[in-house]
C-alpha cells in the first residue's frame, strides 16, 4: 500500500459526498506527537495545532476487546454479512447506522475510554486531577456515511470552556473507511470563535438553530455540510491519516472537525469522550446526575 501522503493525493478523498480539494494547500497528513514530551511542549503543540495525535498510545488488547463487544452485538442483531468474519465488520447492503450512545451497553468501551492511560495523560496535561464527562459517544458509520464539520463546544459548552475531546478508532481505520479529519488552525479562527462557537445547539430545543451556509439550509450544531467550502472560507488544510488500532487523537473542543465518507463495505467504529479538570464545572447535560436526552452529532 502506498504511503499515507501519496494516498491523500491520489485516492480521491470525499466527505459529505463532496470531493475534497487534493492540492497541498487544502489537504495534508496529521503530525504525530510523543506523549513523553514535557507538559509545556504538549501544551504548546495543542495551542499551535489544536490537536495531538498519539500513535500506538492505547493497549491493543483493550481496544480489541471493546471492538469485539460491539461487533458481536451487531452480529447477534443480524446486520453483518455472514459470508465474512465477524471481526471484519462487513455489513449487509441495506444496513445504515451513524451516531449512537454507549449508555452503559458496552462496559469494555467505557473501560477503554476512561482507562488508566488516558486519565494519567490528562492529569499531567491539565496539571491537576482530571475527569471525563460521563457520556460516551459511539460512532458506527455504515458505508456511505460521514460526520459533517462541527466544533464540539456548541454541544457541551455549559460547563468549563477548557474541555478536550478524545477520539479512539476501534480498529484500523484507513482513509477508505472514513476516518476523523480536523481543519488545521481552526481553533484560532475568529470566524468560528466570535459567532458559531458561542451558540448552544440545544437552546430552544434546537428549534431555532436553522442555518444557511455554503449553499444549503440545515439545522443543529453543525457548522456546514460542505467541507470544501468551509476549507476555502476558513483556510488551513483538512488533516487526516490512516489510523490504526491503538491510536489516540486529542483535540480542542474549538477545533473544527468531521470525517471522510466511509467508502468501504465495513462499519467504521470509533468512540469519543471529553476530558477536563475535575475542579471546573461540567456541562450538566453529560453527567450521570442529569442524563442527556440527545447526542452531539
């Protein structure tokens, strides 16, 4: 298989059913970080880039166990293609799935997301006792699906603003399976920070959150359904890579991100959660004392 940089330019990346600009100024590869770096260096990287990408950070057996519980559940529901191994996650042609909540259905997923390695990293990175929001988001992206560009803060901004997202691929997620992508430097964009990032996706139960942007109407917390137009408007490059089991992404909740289209015949599994200092207020929508009635998109 060609290297990721070459593949980014040649395979024809798509997101939200739109072909991304393959030029060097519009698309690029994520830069990996070393988690053993000093806290000061990691904080500087986050401030500069809006993300940290750690390769082979998580215990593969723990990730594999979390993946297996989900695939076994899908197999029992009869949505997987019986001609392929369950471990491959090949779905039937008529199956569609997107966002789901973990909701304590998959303890192995919670064990992974709130595990020792991640907790110890955030204790160090935040220079204090950290906590995860209780809610865990699952992404079960069936073929043809993608996540539209958005910033997480619009869904969970009723607590501290010093909040970070973790994204964990539950298995290998090459470019063809629709991995995460982040827009370079978007966490510093005045266009986003001065208006969009101040919105609350749940305000008025979302009734008034209608938008017209980049040629289309839509409702909710998404910034756009046109990642090509967003990149041209905001600048920077869409950054992504061929993720493998054990990788971990950490990024600011002000970083614009989405995903590529899943152009494989497999379901793309990932989990994401949010970390913050335990001493700072948590958004009550995402803690167990106030169970959420909806999920961030």
